[in-house]
C-alpha cells in the first residue's frame, strides 16, 4: 500500500487510535494534519498535537499540527484551509475524535450529553461537510469514521443511551453520506474494533487497568484502516468494517493477530455494539 503524496486530516489525532492511524499512513508516505484540541500536556492523557507531529516527522513523514475543536465551524474551516494550503489538497478525512460517558440516563449530566453529541455527531457531520468540497478534487477520496455497525439490540441502549445515540450518529453519517455522495465517487466507511483497545480513555475509567491487559493495541485499528483506505472509493463505500475481519480478509492468521494483543495469549474483551 502506498499513500505517498496523499493528504490526511485526522480528528483526535494526538493520541490513541487516531495517532496510530496517523503514524501508519505517514510511514507509507501520507501528509498528515493532526486536528485536536490538546496543545499542552494533560495530567492524565499522554500526547499533544505537537508531540504527535514530531513522531510523524521522525518516521520521515510530513505533519501539520492544527489546534481544532471540531464543535466549532470556524475552527474546522480554518484548519482544513491551512491543511490544503500546506499540502495542496485533501484526500482522506478520518473522523476519529469522540467523547465517551457510560452512565445511565439519570447519571448523565446535560453538559456531558452535549459534549458527546457535540463531538461525536455534530463534529463528524461538520468535518465531513467541510471536507467534501476538497475531497471532490481527489482521485480517490475517502472518509473513514471510527464508528460501530448499527446494531439496534436494546442491550446497547439500556445502560448508556446517551453514548450509544452519539456513536450511532457517527454511523448514520456513513449510512447517509455514502449514498448521498456515491455519484461523486467519495467513499464513506466505518471501522470499529472487535475488542477493546488499549488507550488512555480506557485506562482512566474505573477498572481500566484490568481492561487494558485484556485489550489490543491501537496499531490493529491502524493496520485495518490502511487496508480500507487503499480501496477504490468508487467501489467500496457504505461499509461497516471490523478491524479483525479486515485483517483476516487480507491474509492475517491467528498468530499474526496475537502480535496486537497487550497480553499475547491472554483473554480479550469484546468491544461494545458487536
């Protein structure tokens, strides 16, 4: 796979899955715009847009850190304009930024509800909307949302309805925009992990330390994303991919998948919505 000369705009790209995807695509020659809010080190969350950019450059890649709160239209528009000015265009948008709160209805403050819907749903819709005029000029335009398959089983709503609504909003963007822009040749797909992924967001929740040991590394999502984004945008759109399934379809066996486990050979925790 080669992404040489392709320009990628990644939301929430300063850490976790977003950064792993950024590093993976940069290794194959992509120009990366890291769009996230973190410019100063956080006491509990590792990484900033600048440290992520440094890691990309250390691989020989091109990186542009752009401070962006994707809830605000003017910031998204400005960051995309800077990206296009720096790299000459836009080929791939990865809607990775997401907020999570797993409380029930009575426990969920409206501030937290608004944050999840502002980042997950509104942010994904806004970034996609702002990227489309640039993507229309690409020869293989791709939008990839880190979002789950739409599974209407009530068990995924009962314990954390606000979070489920917010994540499924990202999924519905894939469902709708894939059809809306099919004639334009812009691909909209989703990618979701089969197991929990070892990120700071997981580590910082109660019991997170134990979950981390039964998770896979973010690199599995990065490798799967590379396979999805290498496809023809005109032939593969509107799909809800699962990381392990993508890798198995591309030749990975059980032993190769074990390399992504935090604790190889140990048990793994299935992720939500599957």
